[in-house]
C-alpha cells in the first residue's frame, strides 16, 4: 500500500513526467495518476490520524 510519503513522492514524479510528456493525452493521463496518488496520500493521512486518536493515552 505504501506510506503517505511514498504516495506524495509518486505524485511529484508523475507531475514531472507530465511536464515533459510529448502529447496532451499522455499529459492528462499522468496528471490523473498524480491526482490519484495525492488522494491516496490524503487517505493515508486520515488513517494515521484516526489510528493516533484511537491509541489510549498513558498520562491520565
């Protein structure tokens, strides 16, 4: 599944590839894939936040 940072790195890589793509269709596809990676990173962030909230605290 990868970590949040893995998904962000992948999105940045795909965006760089889109900048140098040789046609509009390839550029659009790469940008859609980058957006999907950014969405996955956001989802991973939400999972991490929920997991952190669910942990019991020891300092009560």
